[in-house]
C-alpha cells in the first residue's frame, strides 16, 4: 500500500483538478467558437426536425446494442475475479453504472460508486470490485486500440485526408496498436502464474476471456459509432470504417478530459476531423446523438434505481434492507442534486438562446411585453439559484428542498410565459415530481448560507455560467453590439434579453460567492464561557449518567441544541472531532443535536467521533452513517440491598476491617465548602501520587486536579491520624455514583483504595443510589470467535502483547472482586482506514498531546 501524499501535495492536486477541467472545457469552447463562426442555431434546430424517423430508430437500436455490449464488460470481469453472478443482476448494475458514468464524467469514480454499492451486496470485497473496475477500463482500452489500429491500416488514405498524416505513418501507428493488443492476448494465453505488483498478486484473464474482452469492446464502440453515423446527413460521403476511427478518437479525447460526457471535447474533435461536413448539420446530429446515447439511458438508469428502492422496501431480510437503505441514502440525494444542477443549467442555456419566432408572435397577441421581459429575467435568476441550491440538496438540507420546489415551480411558469417552452417546463415538472418522491431523504435542518462551498462546486457553477454566456454570444454574433441594446425592449429583441438575463445570473452568482468569501470561517477552538457552564449544569440536572459532569472540567467545547436544554461536549484533535459519551440533557433533542454535530464536522472537513458512547445510542450512530467498534466494558456495582454480609462480600468485609482496625483509617465525605478549605491537603496527596506513578495529568475523558474543577464535587477521603492519605471526587446523578480522580499518597497503607471504595459504596447505598460506577476496563469483553469482527481480533492482539505495558487483565480482575455488572462502551466513527488515526487523535486528547502518548 502506498503512503498517503503529504498535505501540501494533496491540496495542490485538489486545486489543480478543477483548473485542469476548466482548461479542457475552455479549449473545447474555443475550438467550437473558431469552427462554428457562421453557425446559426436555427439551422441546428431545423436539422433535428429534418432527421428521418428511420434514422432515429436505427440509431436507437445501435444504442441498445452498445449498452448490451457494455454489460458484457462487467460480466467478463466478474468471471475473471471469480464471481459468477447471474447475467440479469450484472446487466442491471452495469447499465446503471455506465448510464450515470457517461453523463456525470469520471466514469471509474461515479460508475464505480454504483458498482461498489451493488456488488458489495452480492458478496464481492472492495479489492475485487476495484479489480472489476480496472478490468472494465482495460476492456475499453483494448477496443479503442483495436478499432483505431484497423482504421489506420485499412483506411490510410482517409487518414491522410482527415487526420493529415502520411499513409505510411498511419499504417505504422495502426500496426503498433494492433501489436500491443496482440501482445496482450499472447501474454494471457501463455502465462502460467499470477502477476505480482507491489507485493500483491493479481490474476490476469486467460486467453478465452481476454479475446472476449477485445471483441465486446470492439462491438460496443462499433455500435456507438453507428448510432451517430446513422444520424449524419445523407450528403456525408465517408465510409463507416473511416468514421469509426474518427469516432474512437473523439470518444477517447472526451474520456481523457474527464469533462462530463466529454461535453465540448467530443464535438470539438469531430469538427476538427470532419471539416467537409456542414457544421450546423454535424452539430445537429451530435445533439440528437447525445439525447439518445446519454440522456435517455440516464433517465432509464434513474428509473431502475427507483425500482430497486421499491423492491428493497419489500425485502424480508433486515440486513439487506439496511444495506439498501444506506446505499439509497447516499445515492438519491446526489442524483437529485445532479438533476437540479442540470435544471439550472437548462434554464440558463434557454435564457441565452432565441425563442422560436412563431411562439413569440403568439405571445405578443396574448401577453404584455413586460410579462415576457420579466419572465426571461426570472428564468435566468431561477437557473442561477438552482445551481447554488443543488449543493444544499447534496447535503440533504430540508430548507434547500422547499426552496428548490418553489424555484422549480417559478421556472415552469417563467418557461411558459417567456416563450411557451413547454418542453423545458415538462422537464422541470418531472424533476420536481422526482424530488417530491424523495422528500424524506432531505431532513437536515441547517442554514444553507452558513456552509462553505467547495472549490470544485464553484468551478462547476462557473463552467455552466461561462458556457451559457458563450452560447448567447455565439447565437447573436450577427447582432452588432451597442450600449443601446441593454435598454431595447421588444418582442423580437432576443439579444438584449440575453444580455440582461446573463447579467442577472452573473450578479446572483457573484453575490453568493462574495457572501461565501466574507461569511462564516472555521470555528475557533476555545474554552466554554461561564454562561455555557451554567447551561451545561442545568442540562446535567436530570441526566442518569454521572460521568456527564466531566464537562465541568472546562477543557471541551459545547454544542447546544437550539433550546439550550441538551448539549454535546467535544474537542478537536487533528481531523477528529471527538464527542465524549452520549449527548446530555433532554433526550428529545439528541437526534437533531447529533446531526448538527455531524454536519458541523462535515462542513469543516472533520471526522465525527463519539467516544465511550453507550449501547442506547447505537441506533442513532448507525443512522449517522458511523461504524462501531467496542472499546471495552464498564463496571457498575448494583447497590439495591447492598451489604457486606455473605460469602461473596468476604473480601470487601476484610478490606474494611483491615483499614479500620489494623491501619487506623477512617472515612469522611467532604462537602463542597470543606473541599475548598482542604484544597492544599488534597493537592499534596495528588502531587505525591503523580510523582510516585511518574505520570502527568490527563484530560478530556478523565479529570485532573484543578481547584475550580474539584470545587464542584463532594470528595470522599481516607484519614489516618487526622491526615488525608487518599481521596476520590464523587460524580453523582439521581440514581448513580461514580468516581473520577482516585489518588493516594506514599504514606497511605496498602489496600487503602479498597477501603475507600467499600466506604463509598456503603455511603452511596445510604444515599439511596442504585449503582456505583467503577469505570472502564479497556479491551474487555471482546469476542474470541473465529468469525468475530477484525477489530475484536486486533483488540485481543493488543490485549495479549500489551499486557506488560498496561495491566488489562489486572484491572479487570480488580474490579471483578466488587461483583459488578458489565456494560459495553463503543467508539462510533467513520471507521475504515481512518480508524487508526482517530484512535491516535483520541489518545492524544486524553493524554494531553501526541508526545505523552508516545513517551508515557
């Protein structure tokens, strides 16, 4: 496994990727702008209307053939990695993956996420799914190399005309490509062992599979090329084999660019390589091809996702239901965000294009000019707003859902009033309906404007805005610019309307960008105020967990509910935002408060972590999408009917008798006023204990000797000759007692803590408490079963080999003699590869720094 890149390199890479995409996109627009100087969009629209129905049907058949061959990519790859799933299962997953990947871009990532979700349910590991994705990419590359190679060899004359390269050179390049493909086939046919790369073994497909890979890819690309070839005007005199080579080049350029669907890049290459084809006719054919090959499969893919969700809701197996719900929770908000983003782009593009003259003439007889002008501006404003709101939908914000529905309704009305664009209104209505069906996926109550938008999101918005402006300038390049255009209002004045609409869209995006720039910054890591501590005390008044009072230590930040009757205490360490224990206060606020914490972490790029969370909060942690690991078990002694009588309590009776009669110890509870008066005596015991144990003060999940902190509690002390030799501060709730600091001096007799604990239990019983909490036994209660989770196995390994450094067994045995009941405690976090870092961050919080973790 390779080491992670340094932070500076990772940030540079993240910043470079949007710039790279922007450069590719701008270059494509420049090529199109230079090549289509005399293009009129009316010619493109007329070309679409002139395409024969038979050509469209033939193209659709070829599209179906191409996607059928694409399903064989996955089918063959699964055979290679050793999984023989039924074809109907593979075909459904493969089709959805390619339908989304083709339109979204970065197919190996966007389509790969679909494969990861669905194939994981079919029993594949993450490594096997990665192998399937890699093999699919290899299959595509084999087809590109084969078809392009044959095209260059057998159509070398056309290569000289179209590609402007010498026929001899064309044949040489084609022969090289075919030689590489043949070499790969030969290698897979004769090799007898797996290939080892970086210490890992990978199985390449055998010849029967590699040959099928090549054939499937060639057939896929041939069908895809034919789907466009049938849409070309009849005046194009170009052989199909020659066109396949040009098509493959254009497709490869679009894939390499990572621009969604190769938008602009594919068209630019086609225009450059087919200079003799009339530009408006070529562009019209490509537009229709994109509708058939990209948009139609995307809609079908989303419908299959919806059907898959419906089937999953009827499933009887709870595990499958949970996995499917998790998958849908991730995918549906992303898909709806993408559709809303496309709806915004559609409105902006529509505002840049002229309205059909027949429709505008009809409107002039029905509506005042003011209505048309205002509707045009409103349509572009709604489009720009939808680009922004799509990010809120991606984050599942409730407010973004409501506002998006309102804006979609406004967009439908504006589309009809500005040019009777019923096609566009229908698309917006369908998106609004799908968004309505997915209502329950958008439940987070968080302010949209308080969230930082990523650089990549702003890059995408800028790309759409730039494309819309370029589209408008290209459409009206025959109109000579003048300042008077801004103030020209007429039914036939499409160019002035485009200028005003573009200005409105740019102004909205600029205002929002400025708001983001000057808006909320990363929260500072500060200590709670006195008001915060007072509100925290009120929240703790009714809690059943005495350990919540560790909040009074003052070293953690508080996240309160809106009503300030519940809070989460947390602190940051590295990327980990570690919340201690369960939320405290009104249980009715816990879910909203936990999501508020989750969103706060997500907004600032942190990992949400709940440390020592109880079993009662595990469903909430799972809803948050967090993984669980068991930290250990907590010992709680039941005090109902507690007595020292009986054989089970013999050791405790002996500890009390020994302390009183032989060691001369006595027990006392210091009130809070007495604690303040005896603070120096308590400090001497504490300092003596720290020196003797050669340890430093801890924090976060355990208290430290701070006078302000100690003054909040009663303290149980063991006295010898009137001098304090041991103490423990008492954390109390209505039914439970716990201890935090437990320290004794070097003058204390052996067994003083046993005596102190027994007296504290007797005192707690007399106070009417039901439980006495002895605290955690780390790595306790982990399963030793061969099928236990990997964390349990790792924890047992640490327990076994870490025993000389930390007395795990001894601590468990010591607490066992009090006959406690054990209660599990968990760590909830994103898990995965981040887990070791999270554990180190948490240990650093408790120990007081990474140095203390390593050297203490």
